[in-house]
C-alpha cells in the first residue's frame, strides 16, 4: 500500500501513501504484484473508503512511499482485505 508523496497487507499486495488527503484522511494506493493500481480515498459524506482503479499516467508512481500497515486506518484495512479476497 502506498501513501502518495508499503508495508505488505499480504504477501501479494502492497500499500502506499501519497501527499494528498480526502475527507481528512490520507489517500492510499494499492497494487498486487504487477496488477492495476487502486486509489483509496475516504468519502466523509457517507463515511466510507471509496476505491477506484487508476492508471499510472494519472499520477506519479515514483512519488508514492511505503505505508506501515499499522498506520492504515482499520476501516480501510478491512475494505482492502475484502477487495483483494474477491
């Protein structure tokens, strides 16, 4: 998982973060192996994490930094686990 600007959630998916926020939370990106990137942003009006598939041309993947899984909000962890189990 990446935070845009990963600690693994499982052996096959990574989380990163970016220097952007949505609904007062950081925006997160995930990717499994060489699969597509997904952008996770909190939608405050419905109190849910929304996921959308994004193209690397929509952002700069090199600007992403690894996110510690323990630093990922619990509701987002649950949403990501469910997403990748499907």
